């Protein structure tokens, strides 16, 4: 157990919070007053500290910069009815971070370190949790190799940090996606299931090509045949096909989304038909043509439940029914949002009060 007093706290002289327009919060551009840092040296985590948010010194030779030995997580906290921080499923993010760390040859983060540093940091920057509808406090834990060594080997030194960011919607409108069949995000045996920085870095160029044509994101297909749907760049995807919620089954090329898992659990608890299985591009396109695919949405921490309004494939765009008619996606969004904000019952005990 790391006792809270072992986290040294150096506070800002003056908070920057008055500079923030909480009525217009962009995603990922505003950071709170403080951040948490821990160092991994000689086989153990040490030097737990919270300091004012700002630049950090790192060696120009760090393998994180050269070889991408870096992982991250994304969580959200909401302001509860009594002003408390309601953090959504942080234990699941802690577990997934360690799954990513193992794949990237990085040290285990003990649960106490993850949870206590998070709780202490949130407590200090509690005033930054937005109460504006649609807004929340995005939490970004991350770890990177901190060796000073330019050769390739298993690193010995690492840095674990948490930064906090009041955010509005990631996608402010329904999303236009394009099915990608040339470039590959992940391949069997690779790092696709890990939340490793390089998975996202490698996706920027193909996504940019689609963005230049007016799409927001890609839907990735499997790297071997490009015949099966995998995930989107910032979220998992699900479809309502013949009144069944269908989403690609998890493999080592797909990130095990915590929002995805929450959607499946809620849908099953309501008695909905849910299928986690392979979805071929052909099945999806035929369903869109016949009108049996009535809804499509992304599921992610940043994206929340993001309705997909249009799917591009080859030279054709397939438009989905208007968002106002989507009884499945809208119910999930409303219920999940209510649970996260503490205004609806939390049957799975997902919310942790901090
Ligand atoms: C998240 O949903 O938390 C993510 O990490 C997606 C992203 C902004 C890359």
C-alpha cells in the first residue's frame, strides 16, 4: 500500500482555472493545475510527486521518443450531485494499462499506486471537474521508457504520469467513417490490443487521407484479408442489424474497450440480442443496402457513444437513418451518461467516488 503521505505535493502558486471558459470546452487542449509523476528505478516505483502541470525534462535518447515504448489510458470523471468526483471504471483502466505494459515490456503498476495517485490528484484539482452538460474531466495516465540508451533492449527506467483535462465532446456531430481496406492498424501477434502510442501514431496518415475526403475517421479491417471489420481509430464499433446489437469479437488486433464492455453488459441486462462475432465488410454493406443495418455507433471513453451517420466504402457512401430515430444507440447513450453522472442507478457498481 502506498500511503497518501508518501506522495509529495507541490501546489501551484495561483490556479489557472479562472482563464477557462467552462461553457466552451474543447477536447484535449486545457490541462488542470497539477500532474502526478512516479519514477521506476532499480526495479521499483518511487519518488511519487504531484507538481504544477508543465513541461518535463527527458533525455533526448529516451527509447519512448525513438522506439515508441509508451502506453496510455483514458478515463473520465464527472461531477456528482454533491460535488464529488465520479470516476467511471478506473479499476478496468488500471488492469488494461498493465496488459498494455506487459506487451510493451514495461513494469507492472500496482493497483494502490494507480488508484491513490489518481484520487490524490483529483482531490487537488476537484474544482476543474466541469458541471456543464456534455463535459467531463478526462484523465490520461501514461507510462514511457525513461532510459538514456539509444540501443534496442528492455528498458530499466520508466516514468508513470497522470494529467487531467476538462473536456467537451470529442465528436461534436454524428460521425462519418470510411472502411479502410489498404492500410492496416494491427496484425495478429502485434500490439493492436495494447493501448500503445505507436498504434495511434501509425494510424494518423491513413486517417488523414480519409479526413481530406470529408470523413472523420476510419473503420479498420483485419490486416490479412481486409474482409472483416475491426475497430475505428478512437473507438470500438457496433451495429444494429436486424434488431440485434452486433460488434466485432475481441481478438489481439482489437482494443478491449471499457465503453464497449459497458454497452454489451447493459444491452444484455435489458434482454437485447447481442452478438460478438466476426462481421464481414460484405455483410455490413449488404445490410446497409437492404436497410437491415439501422444503426451504427462508436464506443469509447473520449468518444462516448458516437452515432455514425455515414459509412464510406470504395467509391460509395452509405447513409444511416437519422440519429433521432435510433432507439438502441440513444437508449445506451442516455443510460450510460446517467450512470456516469450519478443520476441513474449503477447496477454494475462501475462508478468510484473520489
Ligand atoms: C479514449 O477514448 O480515451 C482514447 O484513448 C481515444 C483517443 C483520444 C486516442
